[in-house]
């Protein structure tokens, strides 16, 4: 009978759980949010239209994530579905398409390791450091040594070293942005004999000009800090 009495525009308390998958169906991790539906999210981008949820955690690549979430523009009118409806018919019957806007504060981000001589970016041919006296070349394969790429497959227990066999492949999508261009990633693995260390191999785009180049690694759609290297 009637509605809630409160100085708020939020009609209900809700929980939202997102399971993030790669295009091949491999699970990357989950993101869990709790909060209020309707209303607005304080301090959110203009894209957020309603909802005020706190992101309280996650699993996999999103372990320890925090942040806030709201619902964006609704592109198709929602269709109410009964709990008695066969879920196998949901794709046949269709439904509403909603847009969610998540602002994440991750517990860790991809970081290329530093060395006294510069970032840990090496020539894959001999693993010598890319430097002013030995710059990278267009089309060359480089190796990055870094942290913050998250879980691997088939997986190791937390706090354990990555083994040489089987080689541990990073479970999340990994991208390398080189001077604003998406580079070809040839491999991203847990570095054997390290705890939380990784190696990423990629090819320098063939059209790269000489000078200073910027490298940024993105894992599970979370960007890392960019570093600079010389290119001949």
C-alpha cells in the first residue's frame, strides 16, 4: 500500500554481478556491485542516467576492485519476464538492452618494471635492454617484463612461483599500445621462477618513425602506466 517515505529518488536496494568473458567464452573475472536503483550516481559522468551502486569487489582479473556504477542510456524498451518463463526462450523472445557504466579503481594495474637503465623493455633476439645506444626497430619483436597482469592458465596458487612447465598464459585479454597504435601481441605469460612477474612479447608496428616511442599495456581492459623507449 503506497510508496516508501524517504528524501530519496531510489526505489529499491539491488545487487548486480557481472561475469566478464573473453570472446571465446573464457572467464576473465567477476565484478560485484551493491546499491540503490533509480535516481542518480553522485559525481558520475553524464552518461549515467540512474542507479547508485558501489563496486565492492571482484574475482580473477578484477580481484580487489572498487568503484561505483550506474545505468546508462537504455537503447531498447525493457520486457518484463516471469520467473516461470523457460530461460531457454529468452533469446527467442528478446528483451531490453541496458547499458551499465562502471568506474573502476583496480587493486593492481599493468606496470612495466623499471631498471636503473630504463624500463624493462628488451630486444627478444638477445634480451638486451632497449636503450639510446641500442634502440628498437620497426617490425622488431620486443619483450616486456612487468607486473599486474592477473591470473594465468592453467594457474598457480597465490604466492607461488610461475613454473617453466606448463607455461602459464595470462588469462585476460592483453593489448600493447605503441605510439597510439595497437601492436601485435605474440604472447603474454607468467615469467618462470618469479612471483607475480610476467613477460609480454609484441611486434613494433612497421610504420613507426624514429625518435621516442610510448608503450602502454592494457590487461582485462585496465590500462597501465606508459613508458618511453627510443626507436631508430
